[in-house]
C-alpha cells in the first residue's frame, strides 16, 4: 500500500497556491480599475477640451485630444483579455477551454483533479501565465496610458503658456 504524504505539507502547498492565485486576481482587478479610471479621466479631458475649442489655441486642443485618445486606446487594450495562443488547453482559463464541448471539458478536468501533480502543474501554469503575460501586459499598457496623459497635460500647459506670452 503506498504511503500517503502527511496532510500538513499538502495543506500548506494548497494554501500557498490559493493565496498566490488570489493575489494575482486582486492585482488583475486593480489593473482593470486603474484602466477604467484612465479611460474616464481621458474622456473627461477630451470632452472639456472640445467644449472649450473656441477658447483654446489649436495646438493645445490637438495635444490634449491626441493624448487623451492615446490614453483611451492604451486603457482599452489593457482591459481586453489577450488571446491564449499557447496551443495547449488551460482548464482554468475560460478562453482556453471555451471551444471544448462539455463532455471533453468534464473528462479533462476530472483527469486533472484526480492527479495531484497535474493539478499543481495546472495551478502553477495559471499563476505563471497571469503574472508573466496578463499582468505584465496590463500594467505596461496602463503605464503607457498614464505617460501619454501626463505628457499631453504638460504639453498642453506649455502650449497654452507659449501662446499667451506677449511677443
């Protein structure tokens, strides 16, 4: 009869995986919230800029509107989930298993959870994919959107100041 490993190390391993996955999901939600805030702020800036079009110099309007549009683009790209193009089916990611029929999904999922090592490997793969691909991509796009917005605000401020200087 094979010896069953002690329960405490298995519980610790399961808790570590669960905590790590939970942390990644929280970071994912935070990234989505940040992208939504950038989207809202950029939309407001564009709206206010366009309503004040006749009071501002054309270069100021173009800088603000252009930076706002770029920030919106980066925010939308951050929110849209990437394609899972690794070629293998990840049973923990909906876009990966969405093309499987229910019977195939059930069979593969039962096989995965029946094998402790396969289950840990699936969890580890999901954690790695979340961190390496999704979160890295999201936070890079959010950073780029923020830099566009900041650059646009600074550029528009400088443009407005330059056009107000007496020559």
